[in-house]
C-alpha cells in the first residue's frame, strides 16, 4: 500500500471516529418528559426554583423575551396543569399594542393538543412541541414568571 493511500485511510478513520455530541447522545435516550424535566435538561439545572435559577445565572424579568424560561402557576388557566402548573421556554412573542397584551408561544414537553407522532425529540425528551400559545394580559401576568439567562 502506498503512503498516500495509507494516510488518507487514517485521516478518514479519524473523521469517522469523532465523538458524538451530548445533544446527539440525549436524542438517542429520549423519553416522555414532564415539562420541568425538559427545561432542566435544556439548561443543565437541577431544579426550577428561585434559588437554583439564580445560582445558574438567571434573573427574574417582568416582560417576556424569546429564550426566557416561563413558569406558569397552577392557577393560570388556559390548559395549564391545575395541580402543578407548567414550564417551558418562550419560542415566540407578539405584542398587541391595541389590547396591551403579549401572545407567547412556549416550547416545552408535555404540552396539550398534539398526537404522539407530531412531537419532536430534543434534550432527552420525545414529547416536545411549540404547541402552547397563550395571551398574557395585566389580569394574568402575576400568575407566571419569566427567567432570563444573564449575558456574560
């Protein structure tokens, strides 16, 4: 075997043997998740409580932004679990100036309304969607919290 072919085969084997990412590993181990589990997996945090979020560089905000963690109280309504609430990540926002409200779309696990084959898999969860949209008004604003990761 000539040296050029030998080196080419070695280079090719190195490229093919590259380790797969943590995201790819998690995708292979997907399972049905609760909403909080999806958020914890996505941000690498242990719990969704004030002290854990602050410890991991999140700050509470009064207005939503794409990428924020949003935590709904169980009293929020609009299909939110009445015993545990709901958590997800803000996927999109539209502000309605006329009605002075936000329309937010939440990406998360264990959200209402889809058939099992319509969900996506990511961050170790096989039941992820952008299927939860709600209107945040002055009357329900206190029933949810926005947590934003501080910029470094």
